[in-house]
C-alpha cells in the first residue's frame, strides 16, 4: 500500500532539493541501474524505510523518458503484488521516486535457500505474477520487461508475497506497440521480429520465467565469446522466432505434463493464439491440483548456479 502522498508535478513549479532532504534521509547508493541510482531512504518523522530511485536529467533523453514513464504508470496502479509508489519529487535536475521497500530476496536466492522446492512452490510464484499482470493488462498496461530479477519477495517471512518492480519500460497499449525493448532472453517472437505487439509479450516472458524456475535452464540459450554479442543475439533471436526450445531430459523428467502444457501455451509463437494472463490463472497447474509436490531443488539449483552465476542479461532499448 502506498504511504504518504504523491506529488506528481500537479503544480508547475519544480520541487526544491531541500523538500526531499527535509522529509527523507537518503543513505548510501545500494545499487546502480541503467537509468538511475537506488538508495534506501528513511522518512524522518516516522522512521519508515523506503526505496528511492534517483534519475539525473543531465543523463539524457532516455533517462528523462524512463523516469517520467515510471511515474505515470505507477500512479495508475495499486495491487498487492506490485511495488507501490509512495512519493515523487521533480527538481530542476532530478527525479526522485520513492517506493515501498521490499526487504526479501530475489526468487533465485530464495530457491537456493530452501530445503525443499517443488512445482507447487513455482506455481505459487507464477500465480502471483499472473495476478499482477492480469491486473496490469486490465488497465491496458504492458510491463515489457518481466524477468526474474524484477520479481522479489516483499519481506523475509516464510509466506511473503512476491512483488513486481521496475516499470520504466512499461507502456500503455494505445494501439499496438512497435519499438522493441526488454531483455533479449525474455523477448517474445513478435518483438524480435519487429512486428507490432501488445500485452501477449508479458505472457511469453512469464513462460520463460516458469521454464527457468522448473528446470534451472533458460529455454533459449546461445553460448558466445564475451566480445561476440552480435552473433550471440542473432542466433538467440533465430531460436526465439522459431519457438525452438525443448523439455530436455533429465531436467524435465520429473516435471508434470500440466506444467509443460502451460509453458507451451504461454510460449506460443503466434501472439494471437497465446494464452492470456487471466486464462492462465484458471489453468489446472495454477488453480487446481496439477502441480507436483516432488522435491526438485537439487536439479534446479545445480542448473541455476551453472547457468546464471555469470549471467549478464541486460535490457536493450
């Protein structure tokens, strides 16, 4: 739930930098992302902790566009599985976006720490993501950058919810979208093929996430020399366009048929035939009892550590 108020430039004047520092203590930078720096912030009057994303206007048009876009989208949404906007300050030089603080871990880290991990655990993660995405899609919002790094546990309690973060590439679907963006390994065929696209790209990305969570492997993968990313992406995109992935043994031997069927429907190459988020929620693997309770942790963790220890999946713009 959002705390405080949202001041989103309803008045024409810029905020003064002192308005930020009068209300919040900004700590050290805890993470630097492509467009912004991320701080942990403490509200002085309450002592509550938040996340602050600072975008510098001088860093260029793309940065300014990303900040404004994230503000516009986050103002529109309120859902338990989406990290909520708390406050916004726009100064002459910066955008400050204050969000709820998620203190839990990324999904990968959570899996590695479990003693027991099964399809049912994966189903619980995917259900929450589908519910958030179905909500976004009901507002005609396309996230466009769903990936495992953008899924975090809200806190460290055993039954913590999952929250989706990072909305700077999200877009309102006013007619179909043309410009490609996202992280290569998660891109849908219609984005790779430079076709017009919309909400189905998010469902494809959820299929990729589900595939990884069940096997520890990415569905589309291409080995490449560190200095040969151009050929790497060409070969990777060729596989995506063809829907060229397999349920390889032994990684998929213990996975239920229902799970494979849902992955297949989420990663349908033809976007108009792809299952929607709303439809996927009703699938037996999500809402029924089709998800297996068998412990798959050892196999999944071995592959996660092998495939993602050196992963450098960066978004393209």
